[in-house]
C-alpha cells in the first residue's frame, strides 16, 4: 500500500479549514437552536453548544461580542446566532464563531405555549363534556375585542346581515400588549353578568407575539369558568391559541365567529315558509277528511231520525225518576217509624230514671231523718253542752261548771254539784 500521495492529518484538517472558512455560504450564517453545556470563561468568552432534535454544533463567542449580549443565557435557552464557520485544526473540530446573539422569543413563546397547552389539557379544560351549546336564536350577543379595526367591523356587519334581531353589546378590550390578558379577563367576567346568550372573544390576525394574550393561563381559565357560551374568533384559520381549545366553539376568523353565533335570516325565513306550506297542506288534508266524515255521518240512520237519538234516554230517565221517588218514599216511612220508636224508648228511659232517682231520694231522706239528733231528743233523750260545746265525756266537766241540757222542746241550765266517775 505504498503511495507517495498519502496526506497527513494536518494537511487534511488544513484543507478542510481553508475550504470551510472560505465558503461564501458559511462565511455569514444565521443559526437557531437550544443552548447546552454553557460556560463563561474568566476572560468573558462564551463556550457552548446549540442543538435541535437531532444534531448539535459547538459555538464560541469571544468577549468582545459576548459583552454586548444583555439577555441572561443558560442551558435550555433558545437563541438566534449570527457568525461564521471555523475549524480548530489541532482537534479536527469545526465550530461557529458567533458575532451576534439574541434570545429566540418566538421559540420561547412556542415552548411556553406547548407547556401550558399540555398542562390545561391534563386538567380537563379542553374536554368536550364541559363545552356549552350555542343558542339557536340569540337575542343578546356580547363581543370582546378592540373597539376599532377590521375585526369588530366584520363581526358587526356579519351579525347585522345574518341576524338583525340580535342586540349586540361591545366590551372594548385590549387585545395586544402586556396588559391585554388582564383586560380580556376583566371583560369576560363583566360580560358574564349581562345575561347574554353568547359571547364572541377575538381579534384580527397578527404574529405570535400579537396573539399571545390569548395564550395566557388567566384568559384560558376565565373562559373555562364563564357561564355564558364563548366563541373564540382569533386571527386567521391557521392561528391556534390556547383560548381556542378552551372556548365552547372556535371561529376560524372573527367573521366566522359571528357566523357561528348567529343563524342566517334567509335560511330561517325559508324554514318558516316551508313550515307554513307544510302546515297549510296538513290543515287542508284534515279539513277534507273531516268534511268526508261529516258527509258520511249525515247519511247515518240516526241523523235521518233524530228523535230516536233521545227516546231511549228519555225512557231511562223516567224509569230512574220513578225508582228514585219510590226509594225516597220508603226512606221517609222508615224514618218516621224510627223516630216514633226512638221517642217512645227515650220517654220510657226518662220515666224509669225519674222513678229510680225518686226512690233513692226517699230512702236517703228516711236514713237522714233516723239519724237526726232532733229525732233522738223526741224519744226523751237530752244533749249536754258546756259553753256551747257538746260534752261527750265526764272528764270534760268540773264541779261548779254551768251546763245546759237541750231537750226536744227547750233547754235547762244547771250547775254541777258533784260528779262521779266510773
């Protein structure tokens, strides 16, 4: 394998260095990627790699350029780099010598968009079960957007053309800039108190930075918690924001949002016309059927001899009347008999009760008379009293006491001379 044309490693690396560093396309390139292995040398020079999903390349940014970078850098930062390709011959490595560097704001926003989208989707904010149905015929429509511009103009014109019966209430809002998200949330909460049938929330097209307020978490949660159905109508058909996934319906554009919110009056008028025709047709059919039925009924035997219609009922009525009179007479007779019997029974009961009470009274009076002290006195007995108190025992009196003896026909006063006890 002898060959005088063999190149040394240094010659190969030198050739590659010369080729790459003198390549017009590689002498001024713009590259974007994610920083990894970031290091700042004590001299101020940056050393790091930038990578994408499948590849990476080393980057050197000398202090004279690095000192101009104001944004803080770290692993994971998405950056935009301007520079040229250089080869380090000793190691055979090529790298980018960066002269300009800035954060890739769009890339950062996209990462934040994907992060929040995954988070809210995991929480269920995008689930169809939470989507509210839009009203078929709205009476009041709220619009949250900038008060000036093509978006509000298109929405108002579309609503007026499609469904002029609806009242439209505009909630002027910031739709771009730092404070826009808070203003959108405030207007969603305000509109939710107006008893609206539906709310359209949106704006015209723009960059991802312009549309970013509709990717904010506070806006997504305000839409989710709103009790009124909300249509998102943001940007163009290709623009998707977090608000579109949370909203009850997504309009491809502000105009499409207004279309989703309203029925088309021509379509509804056509429906009414068709229903009217159908109703008239059905009514005509029913009337004709009833006319035919009436003609058939007129030919019926009963209508030819109408007196037959009520004769049977008249006979039934007379029979029922007769039965009712008989029954009433029977009840009256029974009632009179019953009253007489009860009256006799009551008189007899009262007589027995009276006799019983009189007998009891006479018996009691005899017993009372037999026990009467006066009755005893009439038989020759007397009652002894001392100072108006009946004396029952000899121990109650003393010698010389004045006593009175009550007889049946008077009283004797006496003085005790002597008493003898048993």
